[in-house]
């Protein structure tokens, strides 16, 4: 097994608007994605994190079980043990509140 990616794909401070990152997963077998959220200010935090997959980079579909509703600071970890698609889109969609957000991807070339 070889770690082929270990990157920060999103790094935003005082985020109040939607943001996304698209990651090329060609030659990737397994992926872990950690999203660190730190609530900023006094407004309540209410947001969604969604992962979508695509084989052509144009048409995306939600990954089963890869949506998370956020209401407080913390870590969200998604593990995909068998990558069967070429592209992954990570979306953060705030409803209310402000966050500092960092998304870190670790990927290997070996399937589970």
C-alpha cells in the first residue's frame, strides 16, 4: 500500500457562503476525508456537507451515506474503502453561521 495523496483540499476562514472542491481520484483505491469545522461568532451553526461522485467530471451523483448535517464545531470523517469512480466533489453548504473549515484527503492506491 502506498499513500498517494495527503493534501488539504479546502482551507477557509470565516466562511459564510457555499464552497466546493473537486478531486481527481484516478488510480486511487481507498480514500479518507477529514473535515474540521470551528464555529466562529455567536450565530447558530447549521450546514450540510455532501460528497458526490462522477466518472466523467460533468455529471455528479450523491455518494450513498455521504451527507452530514453540521450544527456544532468538530470533525467529520468520511471513509471510502473501494473507490469506483474518477472524480469526487466535496460540498459545504451553510444555512446559517460562520466557520473556519479545513478538508484533508488521504488516499492510497490499494483497494480494501
